[in-house]
């Protein structure tokens, strides 16, 4: 859209402006927008179609769901007018209510994942988990150098961490499930690993200092992240110069039940997407490969990626 008058017409509708306001804060599905705005699906979809046609918002398919966010390509008068309009209504009652509802939706996402991991804590190593195979673990171990400091991000109970602790100088396990941290700490104590520490924390805001580890591991963790790029950015931040990141995750799939069965936020990622995550964070010497495919339906494929800071 190039005409300022068209932009002003676009923003003149209160529903569209409320949608834009929300999408500047979080990528949301139509169902989530319905819950935040307390409006019907057809009304929201109609306004989203107008915003998408005007190139103000973009959509992203993830399985059967479609997520919307504000376009990163906004430029010139359109960006200026949208910014001004958002600021103008920032303290309006409806917008404040939308903001509170959005917090509730995000908290529901977090609690849904936390509830799943708290439930399986203590038996995650025994239960089926998509993408977890000894073959994939072997590919990871081949890239491990001895006597280094490791951060296992989204570690769960720390199945890999328990193996790494036998050779590594120190292993930090980060997980956002208090129960997982408790179980992992008990396992570390049982096995006598004094170089293995569990911390409660989010992989998108890792409780470790800048440039503090040699290896950052994201094993079947990215597809649980709200913002995978932020998790990769955090891995880059905590790595020392010359440090390595290793990502083990599921290749993009269409098994929708994974959301309910395993609290998955994303239905895997393509090899190109993982490469883009690493490249945008500033990593070098990036390698991304599909290494295994499970024999049983839905035939999950596991991707292993590595790169250097």
C-alpha cells in the first residue's frame, strides 16, 4: 500500500487497529484472537484478510493452524501511521483489556507445556518421545569435544546431560519445569555428578552469563519454544568465541496430535528454517542434516544441526 489515505482508512476501523496492536506484541492464531477479542471467527478472519491484502500483516502455516503477525516489511508512511495509531489508543479501555487477555492467553500456552512436562517428569526416559533415539544421540556425541563446559537448554531430566557429565568439565541443565529440575537434580546426586547443575529457566532467557560455555545443546527443545529464534540467539550469547551449538529436533511434519500428546508448540522445522535461525544469530560454518527416520507412523524425521560462534 503506497497511498497514505488508504492507510488511514485501514486504521480507521477499531477492530483492525486492535488486531494490529495485538500482533505487534505476539504472533497469534485466529482462535487465540477470538479469545482475546471475544469476537466471532468470521469477523476476525475478514479483517485479517484486509490487513493481509494491505501487506500490514503476514500469515504463517503450521500444520492445520495459521498464525498472524505484523509484517517486518513495513516502511515509510505506513509504518509511521501504524506506530502513531497504536500509540494514540495505547491507554484506551478496550486496548488495555486486550492486553490483559493476551497475557492470559500466553500464560495458558506456558501452563499447557509446563503441565505436560511436570506430569511426565520422572518417567520421561521411559516413555515414548518423538525424535528421541540412540542413533540421534550418537550423532550428537560424535561432535563433542572432551573437558568442555556445556549448557543443555531445555534439558528435561537431562538424559543427554548425564552422559555428557562423564566427560565434560561442567554441564548446566536449563529447564522451565520445576518438577523436571527437581527430578534431574535428584538423578545427578544419585549418580554422584558434582559437575552437573540444574537450573530453573527459560531457553529464551537463559540464566547464564555471556560467553560462559563451550557447547550449547538444544535437543528436542526448539519445537517447544514460543520464539525459536530467541532461543538460538540466547545460545549464541552464552557461547564463548569459537564455541559450538548443536541442535537436535524434528523435521517439519503434519502430526497435529503432537500438540496435545507432547505439548509441542511447533510441528518441527524444515532444514532451511533451522539454517536460517543459526544464520540470523550470527553463527558460522553451519551444517544441517536429516539423520534418522522412525519406522513407525507418523515416521518422524530427526534433524541434527551444528555451527560455530
